[in-house]
C-alpha cells in the first residue's frame, strides 16, 4: 500500500513551497493553497515563468490570524495583517481570476527584490488561482521522481519541488499514479479522483533553490515517456484530480485506490 510521503502548498502562487505535516482537503482543495498571487503594473499575473527568482521568497501565512510574512533571501521580512484594498481581475491562463490588492509592505518589498513594480493580490475564492479548476489535487510518486533521475543519468532523485505538487506518494511503482485516472483513491480521511496527467511546463526546469533553469526536465521526460498520444505534444508527469470526499490528510497516511 502507498503512503503520503510529503505535502506541499504554495500560499502565494509562484513563491517558495511550504512543507506541511497535514492539510484539510475540501471540495475546492486546500483553502490557503495559492490564495495569493502577484500581479504587475498592467494587472497581469506575474509568475515563475516570467522570473524564477520569485521562488526564493518564502511565505508564511496564518489564515486564522489573517497575517502574512514574506522572507527574502537576504533575511529581510515583510509582514503584517492582511488588509484588502481595491478590487482587481487578472489572468490565469485562459481564465480570469477576481480578488483584491493586499495593502501593506509586500508590494514594495517584492518590487525591490524583482526590480519592477509588483503587487500582491488576494484571490476571492479558495483555490481560485489553482491552475486546474476541475482538479485542485495534484499527486506524484517518489518512484516517478526516482525514475526521472535514473533515466536522465543522475545519481539522485529529482527534487519534487520542481513540479509544485500537493501530495507526494511513497511505496508505489514509478508512474503508478497514471493508472489511477478515472478511479477513486483514498488518501487519509479524504477520497480523490485523479482525472488526467499533468502537462508540464518550463517552470519544472528551474532549480527551486536558485530560480534558474539547470535541468531540462521536459526533454528528459519526453525522451523516455514520449508526448501524450492524444495531442502529440503534452509532456506529462504526475496527475491532477478532484475531491470526492473531503477530509484531513497527514504525512504517513495510507494511499489506496478503492
């Protein structure tokens, strides 16, 4: 039987991931996951594809207390209560996301770090800035990361943070998660239904510790797995899906198709 080997969330979309011991999985996913995002002076969403350095900023978000802290690589911290200002709408690939600008020190601190005007946006609905609105749950197995490392000639597994997934699964075979698509899978107290593989993008080539591309994940995955047969171009790694039964998930919980 598989088990939950790690959990990660991104309270601010694109910034550093936060390792979690447990999460509450609701219908919309984990409420604080990707609850904030960055926008530029033109109200366009600003993500790691535009500048990988944003992955070096570590967020700490206490949703109950309504407080946010952003720690920068030089040790500076911008923090305070989350106060919401003007309404704003920004892009999320082919969708639009509504929210409010967060007033406080974060925009100025992010702008100074990146070197261009940026603002922090609070997304109106929980899970609203998760890329795949039909599937707020993302899963990848440790064995798949191991296999990618082996196939690319590396001595170590590939760092799972590159893929920015919610749930890591140990104790299963490489890419076994692909076979769960269309089936229900119990994970801790929750039941999820993976829908389809995740088509990867160039963010996965970036080193999470530097924000710089240093490993051609897309080439290596395509070389041994090939593109998706249906469209001949998508390069898949891991799966995403929907929540069938909400519940709490903890590290070490069993993972079992039902």
